[in-house]
C-alpha cells in the first residue's frame, strides 16, 4: 500500500475412556485385586516399542512463530532489529541511528483507563524527544493518524527512545495508587511493534476479503453501499467520478489523507500511484460499451499491477515498485 488515504465512493462432561482402552498402569487397585489381562488384550499389546517417525520441522518457521508469539513489550522481531543496530553502532559509532515506524498498542487494563494510558504515552514520548535536542530530527508522534482510533498510537522513533519509553513505563506512576495509597507500577503500554510495509494487490484481495463468497451466497453486488478505499487515494478528476459525482455529496466530508498532506481532504483526491483509483473503479466503476475496432486494431491487453513500497536510501523515502501482471 503506497499511501494510506481514505476516500469514499458509493456504489457436559467429557466422555471417559473405556476401561478396556486403559493400560494396566493407568488404573489403581489394591494388590491382588487387579484382574489379569484377557487374551485379546495380551494380543493387542506390542512386545517391543515401535518408534514413531519424527515430524519434519521447519526450524526457521518455528523460530519466526515463537518470536511473534512470545510476550514482550517490544515485539521480538523489532527487538532483534534494535539489538542488531546496537551492535553495529558499537562497532562503528559514526553510523546514524535508524528511524523506526512503530505502532504503540495501549494497555486496555491500565488502572486509570485507556484515555489516561494514551495521555501518558503522548506526554512521555514528547518529554523523551525534547531531551534529544537537535538529535530528534525526524522523530515524531503522528497525532493526526492516532486520532482516528482509541487503542493505537503511531510514531517514528529511534531505538534508544523506544527502549527508554519502555523503561519509563515499567516504573511507578504517581497517579496510579495501590491499596496502601502509595504509587505503584502499572504499564500503559501493552506492546510496541514495527509498522510493517504492505503490498498493494488487485488480483488476490477478492478471495481474501471473501467478496467472491458474498457475491455467490447473497448476490451482494454493492448496490446502495458506501465503500471506504484506504489506499493510495482516488483521483478525483477521473472522468468516471466526475460523471457520476460519487465522490461528492455526503461522502465529501469523509475524504482524508493519513500520510500528512497539507490539506488532507484535497490530497486524498490525488492518486500519484494509481492503485487506489483502480480499486475504486472495481467497486463503483462501469464497463463502457465495446468500441468498434478499426482495421488493423486489436483489443488492448488487460493489465493489473501489484504495487509495493521499499526503503530507498533514506528511511523517509519510498520507491514505488511495479510488478506488471499481464492477463493471458
């Protein structure tokens, strides 16, 4: 996904085992009272242990799975990156710190409530950044993006600031009192993880969002539904949307550019990548009548694009990568 812009277009009990299935060692009875095994049971017991085949294990996959599931405040994949960066900078102090795009997940069980947890994180991050002085360049809280939900806070922070924030959060908080009336420890942050880069697809998402199943099961064709396209924006001056005015009216107030445009309502209707407009066209577009072909002409190839973003040098820059998929 190139840029996240939001534009709208209309359009009982467990059964016990049978006693016959139990091995002699599974039951307890006074000595001399345990019945001798029947002939059938004797025949069913193997005379020697048969080794079971060991399942094939993908060690790399298991390690990745463990790192994502183990509970830490700093998610392990991100923590690995921070540790690796620390080693590199110790070996070469001239290396510039890496700026990490992160999502801070608030602790829903914070004693003072979610809003208080949110306020604590905002204030603490600002305090930490103010101590950085000139070195805080590029580090910031994305307050605008964080306004649209109650649970997550988005930020661009260096590794040392992330670590300090977690360290501060583990200390006693003056406004959180225990039964004895004294300040106690209470974490405002549940977890911090990296805001991963996403790929934008056209041909794969239909099944992912179960649109094909909804169409078949409920004849859901999208009539009288307002769709929000959170993508690279929608090109507002496209002739289709101009003709049908389905970016205007009630939905006009809902357009928003989450990537930090100067005028977020206007920049949401500028799509420099083309992917969001493509998606909006699939949702609310129309297929024109097949034009008559002139002599020597042929139908154009139908093209779809898988678009993704990758770092290009500076962490704040992005390069659009186009993977052209030509229809057979």
